[in-house]
């Protein structure tokens, strides 16, 4: 089955369950912008798709940045004066400040407190904190646990390394008829956080799995990269490939129950911006479309003025706008199989629009051709039949070689599916040819 041509026949319930299972496997892994957590995550993805794992050495200059030292961690804990482990990284990867330098010593509570991060407003949750570019160590914990810590001497151990190594990412290129490329990018640098990280990874992995089997007009490049420094590193080393990107999406926050949000590319009116808007409108579900903002995920780099790629970001609830964001509550209960499934369906819907959107030329442009004698006059009566007829007439009227199917869907306020179906029927009847 070709998922790009046949919109039915995919079992999204099953796919939702499989994506959730992938997120569940990857959830405990302590990912960061470098290190074995990223490699182990990519190994899991390689069971589904034939990813290439690529690396660049620490110290490499990438535009205005430098690839950092590689961070790895084996253990981290804090023992109270009675020798009990009151904080333990082995229980949750969020407990350690990401990129913490090694430490092993004893100190009074007052000194330890300077290295502890909590959320007083959400006292039962563990926050997510990083310190990539300043050498520090620290722990993250529930505010309620912090309040219960007794005075006395604590033993602190972080068994980590921060040494020259590599930055790692996963890349999958699926060649199509054209070298023009659709870019799909997900960040892989967050530790045990399900919506902000694993949902985008899972949806992109399964989209890649479906597209690998399809007959593709465009080429597709999937990037599973550490946020910011990963996309900067990729763009610095792949200028030629970046220039082939015609459309792109940054995927994240795709597993919660919230409505879809689309953040436009810097261009604002690129084909990807219009295709996503159309797919969301056609879904009939509530959704929001927002303008570009030079903040957020890796669209910041893809849309920097030197590249200005047509890359937007399609999410459910955007980052920072749900209470579980960057806390231990962004877990596998927040992310549900059915939400992942609908997200995959929307991404596939966008790809279908991009693949099929073209300009056609009406071969009988002088007055309306007779639909009845070509078997195109709708056999069903009533409103449904009238809509089918209207779609045929719109496509015939607008197909002067200048207007794409997406243009016609927008102008007619009909769904893209209706317009596409009409165009296919007209082609089969010999009334249209690609412009
Ligand atoms: Zn994040």
C-alpha cells in the first residue's frame, strides 16, 4: 500500500500503540546534547528505520559556536546524615542537572542547597535544568523533599565525565524523484521527558517508516538532533543539502491532548505554511496558527536569515504552555497513544498535500466541457453530488497553468481532498495535464 496515495487502510490505533511503546522504551534514558544517552536513543530508532548515526568532534567550530565536550553520567546521589539516599539519579534522570561536572564530597546542608533546584509552585514535581556552557553541578528535586531535609552533613556524588568526545545525531535521507527535499527535524537532547522530546521523536520515526515504503516525489531528510547546537552543527556542515530544502517541519509536543498549533516559517506564506493551515482546517478540529517568532526549537536556526528555509513547527500544545512542561509530570501518562496517532495522521496529511500539490492545464478551456458525456456528472444527487460537481468546475476553471491545487482549495474554500479527487477524475477523463 502506498500511504501517499491511499489515505485509508492505515491502522492508526495500532501505530499509536507502537509509537507509545517506543517512547516508553526511550523514556528512562538520560539524554543530553551529547553522550551515550543520544547514541542509545538512536539505537532504539534504528530498530524501526535505517538511520545513519553521524558525529562531529568536540571543539569543532560551527558558525559562531563550538561543539562542546561530551558529557556522560553513570550515577549521582545525595546521602543525608543518616546515610540514606535522599536524591538518586537512578530513580529519575531529571534528578541531576544536565552537564553536571563530577563531584564527590561532604558538605553541610546550607552549602548543598546552593546546588539544588526545585519548583516551589509545583512542590511534587522535579524540574528539568541544564548547564551546558557553564561548568556547574547540581540536583533537581521535589520542593516537598527539599523542605523535609534535616540539618547536618551530606555526602554528594556525581559520577560523570565531561571530556573531548563527539556530538551525535541521527540522519535518514529518503531519495525521491526530485532532489528537492522535505526536512523533518526532532530534538533528541531531553532526558526523561515524554511530550517535549519523545513524542516528536516517535512521530518522526513512524512517519519515516511509512515514507520509506512509498513512491516519493520529494526527497525526505529526517534529523534527530540535539536542540540548537545540533541544528547549527548540521547546517554548518551541510550547506548544499540545506539548499535543497523546499519545505520543512520541526516536530515536538505531539502526544498531549491539546489542540494542534502551527507556527509559520519566517517566510509566513510558504507552501508548507499554507499546506499545514489547509490540513488543520480540513480536520474540522480546533487549532491555532501563529506567526513566526525567533524563539522556540530548531526552526530558529533553519529560519535564520542566512538560510531562511521554509520550515515551520507543528505541535499540539506549544512548549511552555502546559503545566507539566520541563517537569517530571511530562511523562508517559501525559502522552497518550491516541494523541500520537492523530499527530502522525496530520503529519502524513501535510506530506500528502506537498506530494500532490501541482499546477494543471485545462485541455478544454473554451467554455465548460460537458461532464455528462465523460461520465463525470455526479451520479449521486443532493448536496453531496453538487459539491462534487462544484469541485470539478473549480479545478477546470482555475487550471490555466498558474494555479496549484492548494490555490484552488483556498479560493474555493473546499477541502484539499475534494479538490485533489476532482483533479484526479479530470486527469483520468483526459481533461487536464500537468502544467
Ligand atoms: Zn524543552
